């Protein structure tokens, strides 16, 4: 199937499921029988959860959401081949493989995952006007640096970041985010970061881990990462294998505009989607691809506590 036909088929399927904004019926709910790999303290806030063991019946290039929202995501360009046998933690099954396919071509063929709607994804409404968000999951990198920039003619150009997973803003072009885990250049040095934006069209803030990213994410090793975003307090945090990471904010002003009276929440708009393993899940541009594997990706509508991050890590790693 061509990419155009594939996109049309996916859009039709999502419309039928009531996933895209403006659909006339409530979204179909998958079986929410308490995902066994999610600690009980987190289940109330679990908006979306992907373990890559649940293809959509009849379309294996779509992955079922095991959270409460029922937001199916597409395995872009690689389809079912992106589900690979690899145990991120005891009891896990398959993992998601993302990768750059051809660095010499701006061909929109990179393997990534996610969902995008220019009118907003209605099932992601829990991230609208919310005071906090958490993104967490298991990641295994198979790369030593950001990958060659496939959008420029210079073969020596490289992207300045490696995309992991995040929630888009309500006015995103497929790149702009409300809450994101990634590796990005900070003052000339690649760092693991949490990057958040409270207001659509507003400024972002970045919390960067102090430790060398190659120590935090050794090549070929599964690592559990979490990023929390407290939009009301104007704070973020990063965790590795259940432990908080030392870090610093890249801005010392008030980019989220939280200095005045609160409460402070995100813009009241439905996120335009989720991006995983790179930007532009609608597959019209390549940016920040990740040659890596991911599993148990969780998107929660609160900034969970350090204790709860540790509980989730130990719940799976035990």
C-alpha cells in the first residue's frame, strides 16, 4: 500500500473509532483491565500506555492503547516489523524499534510512531488545561550521537537532538511539544532533558540532566526514564531507573508565566498528538530520529511523585 493510501486508511480507521477531534461518537474503549505492568498507584492517571504487544485487530500497523483514552498510535513506515522480540524488563514481550532508514534522502521513510491530527486528538483531552504531566518508559539506544540530517544536502550536517517520546501542543506542526523526553544540544553538549511548554504558542522550559548522556543511556542497555512536568509550580524532574537525576534549568526567567496568581494549567486545547522516536508523526518531514528500542511507554495526566516513579520502576524491574 502506498503511503498516501496508508494515511487515508489510517485516518478513516481513526475517524471510525472516534479518535480524531470532532467525531460525533464517543471513542471506542479498549479493554482497560488494569494493565498488569502498571503499578496500581498510577492507574488512575494513566491516559495512554503502549507495550507493543497489542496490535489492532485487522491492522497490525496500529498499536492499541492500554490506558483509559483508547488512543491508537501508528507504527509509521515500518508497520508490524517495528515490533521486535526484546525484553526491556522481566515479563515484557515485544518492544518498539525506531530508526533512521536513509540519511542521504529526505524521503520521509524513518521508522517512528505516534498519532497526529491538525484539529486535535480528542481522546488526549486529559492533557488539556491540566496542572501536570508525566512521560515515562523503557529505552535502549543503539547510537553514539545525533543522526545525519536528511533534510539538508550537506552530508556532514547532523540533527541537534534525539527524540524519545512526548505529547504535542494543541497548535503543533508535529514537532512542538507540551511534554517531552529527549536528548538535545544544550550549550554545545548533548544532554538528556525534559522539555515542557505550558501555553500553546508560548515559551518552552528545559530541565537538563547534569550527568553525561552516555553514562545515563549506555549503548545497547535498557534504561527506565521518567520526566515529570508540574505546570502549576513551574518545575520539572528527570529520573533514571527510579532515582531522581541532578540537573539544571536552561532558562532562569519565567518562560511558563507562572509567577502570578494560580492555579496554572496548560492551554485548554486538545494535543495534536503523540510523537515517539522522532518528530512529525504525520510523516511529512524527518527530524531527530532515534535508532533505538522502547517499551512500556506511559503518558499520565499528573506530575507523579518521586516515590511513585520509583514504585513503577521496581514494580517492573523486580
